[in-house]
């Protein structure tokens, strides 16, 4: 019963079942990559507050418009760590459009306890700046 309640809470707080599926799949892939040694950083993906300056016509309310990747083991983070994660999203315009269709407008990459990180507008990744109204 608690699993069902947790799933309902996830759906409500994340903004929809499809969003929950995307987040769960990313978390599974990041965990697997860390466990097999493919990636040295354990990452967790959640929905968070987006940047209001990055909004577009498909954005959900800004409290749920951020696609946030948190680097859980963030000791000795370097700029390359953020860039390495971001490049997978920057080169995949179709996925950026998928996230936009789900209501996201901001890609956030941050450390769990650090204050540094990246905020990237998804409409820039998707090359839709000329087509989206702010």
C-alpha cells in the first residue's frame, strides 16, 4: 500500500505519469552507470524550480519546470563534471524537445552540497529560440 501511495505522490509532485517515468528511467540509468564504473559520479534526477527567464509556451509553472540533475558524490567537483553531463543533453535536440513537451524549460546540473552548477534553457538546446514566445 505504501508503494502505491508513494507512486501517487510522485505523480502529483512531479506533474504527471509520463514525467515520473522519464525521471525513474534516468535515475535507473545513472545508478547503473555508476555501479558498473562507466561514470564516476552518482546522479539523481528530479523536477525542481526552473528559471523563469527560460520559460516557453509549453512550460509548466516555474516551480515544476526544471529538469534537475544532482551530482550526489560532489566532492572535488570540476567544471568538466558539469560539462560532461550537459553534453549528452546539448547534442540531443530531440530529447530536449521531449522535455519541453513535458513542460520543462530549464536543465539544471548541480552538486548535492555545492553552490556551483549549470542552468541551460532547453529551447536553446532544441534550437527553438526563434519559434518560441517568452
